[in-house]
C-alpha cells in the first residue's frame, strides 16, 4: 500500500505538523489528524521523492533545470559559466549546452 504525507493544520500537533499514513489507493484521504483530531490535508507527492533537491545538487549531477519565467522564456537556474541564463524559445543558441555537462 502506498504511503501518503499529510500536513496537520494544528500548530500544536504532536506529529510536528507533517506525518505519513499508509493507505490503500481506494481509501479516501484522511480529513482528521490521528494524532490530535485537527484538520489535515494530503500532500500530493510520493513520500519517497519528498527529499528536496537543490539547484546546485542538480547542477552537480549534470542536470539542466529550466524554470518558466514568461511566455517562451525559461531561466536556466543551473546555468554553467558559458551558458545563457535565459533560454528563449526559437533561439537555439540560448539552449542549455548538454555537451558541456558530459565530460566523462
Ligand atoms: Zn494533528
């Protein structure tokens, strides 16, 4: 059965605010905190992938991450020294350079 993460609205909740519960997929999401009876909301993400991955970690692992800033404009938050900070649709020279990342 999958494990879901929940966030409790009660700031004094003994769970510390976030807890996980193993439930069948067909079960409804919890509405009441099993720790304090407060109101809870399911956090929509698999628990196994909940560890935050920072941009510098991604960059160090060879990923390129583009964040949409405007229509057709993406910030390359993992830009290498010689890369353009912004990728603009239709401007291939501003695209992240995969060749720079594949060094070994
Ligand atoms: Zn609670």
